[in-house]
C-alpha cells in the first residue's frame, strides 16, 4: 500500500463559459446543417454531409478541448500529445458524420434512436477519453468508476436528445424554425458540456513523475492555445453557417424562379385556351349573322330558318356568358371577394330542377339520370352556388360518360348531407384525383372534350366556403363517383 495526496485542481470559469458557448454554437450549426442536408437533393447531399461533419466535429471537439484547457492544477504543467489529440478530432468528426447521416437519411424509429444514441454516445465518450489519454504531465490519474459510467450515460442521453431535436426540426421549411434551432442548440450545448464536466469529475490527479515523457512536439496547455482553438472553431462554424445561408438563398431563388416560370407558362396556357374557347362560338355566331344578312339582301327571308339560326347563336352566346361567369367567379374566389347568400331551401327539389333544366343536354349525351328521393332535405346554403355545384357534377358526368346512366343520391348523415354523383365513364386515374380540383387542371387525353378545367375548382371552392368538401372515387375506365359533404347549416 502506498499513500498519495490528490492534487487540487480548479476550472477557469471564463473558459468553462466559453466551452459551453462553443458547444451551443456547434449544436446550432449542426441543426442548421441537418436541415440543409435533408432538404438538399441529389449529388450535393454528400458534400454537405462531409463539410457538415467536419464543422460539427471540430465544434464538439473544441468544446471538450477548451473544457480541458480550463482545467488548471497549480504548479503542474499539462502537455498534450499531438497525434492522440488529432485522433480525438477524427473520432469527433466521424461521430458527427454518423449523427448527420442518421438524422438526414433514416426514419425516427425506436431502433434508430437506440442504435443511434448508443453509437454516438460511445463515440463522444471515446473522443473525450482519447483526449484525456493524450495528456502528458507529472501526475497520474485515478478514476472514479461510477463517474466514468455516469459520463458515458450522459453522453448517450445527450445523443438521444440531439437526435430527438434534430428529427423534430429537420423538415422545418429552411426559412422557418430559427428560434427552435436556437433553443435546440442551447439545450444540446448544455447536454454535451454536461457530459464533459461529468467525465472531468471522474478524474483525480496524484503527483507522479515516474512515467512522464514529454516530447518536444507536445502541446503545452495555455490560455493562448485555448484562444487559438476557440477562434479557429468559431471561424469554421461561421464558414459552415455562411455555407448554409448561401445554399438557402440559392434554394429560395430557384423556387422563386420556378414559380415565376410556372406562372408565366400558366398565363400563356390560359390565353391560348381562352382564345380557343371563345373563337369557336364567336365564329359560329358570325357565320349565322352573315347567312341572315345574305338572305335578307337576297330578299329570300325564310322565317323558320332565320329563327333556328338565331336560336343557335343564342346558345353560343349562352356559352360565352357561362365562360365569362366562370372567369369572374374564379377571379372573385382567388381574391376572396366571393360572398354567400344563404337561405333555407330543399336540396332534393333543387337537384330535380337541375336535372330537368339539363334534360336536352343529357338526352343529347345519351345519359339517363336516376335520382330517387321522396323526402325533402332542407338546409341553409347559397342556392345559386349549390346549383352551380350540382350542375358542374351532372354536366361533367354527361361529358365524360356519354351513353351511360348517371346515378344521383342524397342522404342526411349527422347534420350533414351527402350527395353522390356516379357515372360509368372513362374515370380518373389516382394520380390525377387531387389535381383536378385545382384551377385549370384537366386530365391529359381529354383534349377532344371542351373545357377549361375550372368547373371542379369552382365546385371545390364553393363547398369549402360552405365548410363542406368534395372527393372522388374512381379509377381508369371504372367510372367516377363524386361525393359532396355539406353541413346543413353554417354552425
Ligand atoms: P373541365 O371539364 O372544364 O375540363 P373540370 O374542372 O370540371 O373542368 O374537370 C377537370 C377535369 O377532371 C376534366 O378535364 C376531366 O379530365 C376530369 N373529370 C371531371 N369530371 C369527370 C368525370 N365525371 N369523369 C372523368 N373525368 C372527369
């Protein structure tokens, strides 16, 4: 047995504070990088991961090293073995790469959490103890085993916390989540520092110069070294943050550019579709007019013939009117200027009226409509707008399912009504089923059918204003069933 006396050590409080600050800054940068790696696509993902791992690794390592430099023993000079110190940096970078990989590529399952926090925790603890191992001094270390185990526990817990926060924030839109990342970074910074200072608490030094071999290349710990490491770290982290902010502004620019291109294209499409849609009826009207003028000039007025021509023109004018109404509706809906005029009425009666009004059109399309509902259902809606909804669905059925029956039903369920309009036509493939409710969206291959792709958009908006909704049940060549749900009253 031999007696030894512990060397009294103390920590430089200023350096401790700085080390915690660096840890928080590194954590913030890490969260920022995770966001960038996650949102970046394609070949730029890997360079981001590599650069991010270096910045984050150096950040975490630097927290530990500054924490070690804060450790003072009066009268004892502490040197560091450079190769071992470098090894500890490499371990820090590798464990950061692992962390970035886990949160950027994997799903947050229990397995990911368990495996991720264990590996990262042990890697961080490894980095720390390699750092201690690189210490060269006239003293040897006595370990408090309980504290060593505790420090590894804290490292694993800190890693778990880091994964948790990073998974939460990784998909936040690049331009949001700033405050969350600050808070997350602070929390992670404190957790990482907690690991370090727990591990330092596990150490007791006793004077012992028997083993000490100081190499000429060994680094003598000093406040100057601490300052150098801190400045270098801040520069590296700053560089990483500059990188992420440049990346973000590039992404922002690309998105802006794409939106601009898309809106220019949709404007061009709009003009070409409108011109096409208007030209057909206008040409017809002009032709009918010329025929009428010619027959008057030739004094060969056949009244019945002229009447038929005028009726035809009237239909074309109706069509132009409907188009203009649709445009007005769309423009009012987009600017939020459309308001509802609610009144109590019977939906069953309204559906019957719409069917009757469109009888000629339905007959022409060869569509027999089946709607049987004897009891009335009264609700408080905008009659004109709900009529538009039913008209759109019914005329679409006749348009896209000519020659086959159309079934309409309406039922009252839980203070709501459910209207179903079912046809047996070409149907709509799944990929298009969401899109068709947006402005100007049509299914490709429908070019032979006239339309602007506004009917379902208007329908959808009207229903939304009534706090209702619309969905479609369909598949290619399986017919289409549109289901409308509408609350009976506004409340
Ligand atoms: P439009 O009929 O003027 O093109 P809509 O907004 O009414 O515009 O419909 C959008 C698209 O949805 C149509 O172009 C069509 O491809 C598809 N669609 C709508 N109703 C049906 C239906 N009953 N059967 C099959 N496809 C439909």
